[in-house]
């Protein structure tokens, strides 16, 4: 550190005066360096003045830094000064008056504002601080006592306009298998889930991530880490047309190129989440916690794509990219993407101008990450790309190709509730909700409110998928993709088809419930 051959440099910030509208802050920077003699302290803020001319020869510098600092502080209406002793070091300080920002309940919370977060199985001592933290970000925490209640909540409330943003499941080492049942039985589309474990619990982290949990959070939790985890695991509920779902990336086999991806991020949770997304997409991952580790990894491995966080201690993303380009001169260009929580147009432009091939905002969206990584891998010789098979276009799913009721889905729900009575209850709730939704669908279509029509169809589709009525699910998806003009022309026929599909699903579900009830009676 300049002017400090050994020891430390510390920064301290304190509030000097505070009112309702503002605060005076004092920034103090102390070093254990060479110090400044009393006679030189009076002149240190003058242009081209240094305390000792030998300093320039030993450490460099023009003597302008303190002068510029004084001018900037003056423009801000503040004061600057120093305290120093030769051989002991110096403390430079700045005082400025700043306005307070108005308080906002969800300040900085972004997508957490009004988000419904399901909390499953937490003891009261762990639950209360968790609810307080979520409420402070503007989220809506909803607590249930058991895994079964959690799944029942998801199934019965999936038809709401605002589904769950995410789910946090409490588990000790002995309860991991029970928590995994939540993942298996949760309706599709299920909210991203986080496993929360006491710090002393022996829970195998890798096993939890392999089971489908987006992250593992230790308790008692760090509030900043919880905030990052909830943003990181969130990947959205809808599958956009033409976008392959996350789990489908791993099933495409030779149609998708398996890549080696180097990820450098100083946040361990972000690294873990990004790595897991890439692995589930069929790729292999090399993880680094800063730029220097990333460069070390590049000496040992040749990845296909590199992802660099912008702000890392030591060597940040910008500096690491410069080193990569310098080292790679004369070789095939290595595609590099920037990861950053700064999503302003200026940050994106700065990254692209610096030589990054693309810019990925945080929190990371899983599907977008996989799409971008595949796109980056295309930055290579055309001959190599031509040798690789291309994925076939996905044909629209036809309702007739789907079973009327998926008994496997119903079987999973029955396994979760340990009885046919649990499924019977869910079926009853589903049929009541769907009938009410159908009435609202008819009203929206009659009023030509096509935005509302599509929203209601999406709700019915989610509810239908959770209970296993696949044919109705497919029909809702197909109807939701029709244009406004098609909806105007086909409204009566569409309503008849939807009503018939729901009636058929009702009959099949009631038949299934009756049969399972009979089987239970015979076996009891």
C-alpha cells in the first residue's frame, strides 16, 4: 500500500450529527505508514506539495492527490483534515453533510416486494426472525408446520394470480429424506426451494443440491445471504415458447453441446447456485472465488466459456478479462460473460466496450444463463459448429396426445399424504377452483378482455398440472397461445372445448378417487 511498507490501512465511517432529513458523516482513513512532520502538515493540501521530497523517489506520486481531494470536498460543502505523527502513521478525514433517503419497506428487495414465500417446518425460534426479515423486504411469508401441509398449500393455491416466489424447507440431518419428498411431490411448475439447516446438523450439501434444492442455507441465517439466496434461486414460473425447460437441457443428449464453464464469483452462494444450474444443464463446471484463481484455473484447463463477476476482491472482472485477452493473444478467442448486480445501461455498455461478449444481470435466471452459455459457445470456427447436430424445433403439444389423467402424478400425491383421503381432498379443491375459474374465463372472453383470459388460463393450467389432468393442461397451454383475432372468431367453440375437457377430467378424477377408496376399504 502506498506510503505504508508494513502494517495496515483502515477506513472508519461514523455519524457526527443526525437530523430527520440528513446526517453528517465522517470518513477517516488511517495508515500505519511513515507519518508527516508538523511543519509539513500545514502545506500538505497545496498543489504539488509532499511532506518529504524523498517520498516521491521511494513511492512515486505528484503531490496532487490531497489538493484534488480538498477541492472535491469543498464542492460538496464539507471539510478535510489530518492527524499525523512521524513514524506512527496518519489519519486523513473528511466530513460531509448528506441527505437521508426516504425509507421504503422493500428497499432494494426488487422481486421480493409482495412475493409469497412458503416456510415449511420451522421451529418457532427460527421462524420469527425469518418472517421479520422477509416482511422487511416487502415479502409475504406464509408458514406451515409440516411437509404435507406445504405441498397441500402449493396444490390448492397454485390457481391464485400470484403463485409462490420460493419455498424454504427446514431440515436436520434425519429429515433430509422428508424434505426430498417435498421436492418430488410439489406441483409443476414448483417454486424454487431452499433447504434451511442448523449449522451443527450433518446434512450432506451435495446430496441436497442433487435432490433439486436451489441452495442450502445455514441457520441461524445471515440476512444478506438469505437475500442473495432468494434472488439467486428464483428462475420464474412460466416456460416461454421456444425456451427449453431447465431439466430438459440435461435430456437433449448429443443435440446440445456439453461445455466446460469457468465461473469466478466471490460470493459462495452465487457460485454454488450458478454451478448447480450449469450442471443440471449438462455442463461441467470449474469454480473460482476471484480473478487470480480464475487465471490459475486457465493455466490448467481450457474451458469453452468463462463467467466473471464484476466486483471481486483483488482482481475484479474487468482486470481479469484484460489478463485473459493478453494471455490469449494468438489463440482462439475465449468467450467471456460478465455477471453483475448493476443492471444499468451504463454498466452493460461498459462491459461490452471492455471486451466482454455478453452481460448477465443478477440475480441469475436459470434458463437465460443456459441460453447465453450455449450462445457464447457458438463463438468459435464455423467448421466445428457444422459438425455438431442441431436440436430439432419443438412441436406444439397437442391435447389429444396427453392422457386424460396422469395416474403417476396422483400416485405421488397419495404417497405424500399416506392415504387416498389426501388425494380425494385435493381433487375436491381442484374441481371447485377450476369450476370457478371456468366461469371467470367465460366472462373474460365475453368481455374481450384477452389479457385476463390468458392469465386465468395460465392459472388453470398450473392447477391442472399439479393434479395430473394432462389433457386439460395441454389445452390451456394451446388456448393461451391464440391471437386476439383467433379468440374473437372461435370464442363459443373454445368455451365448449374447455368445458368438455374439464368435465372429462372431473369424471376421470372422481373414478380414480372411488377406486382408490375401494382398494383402501378392502385392505383395511
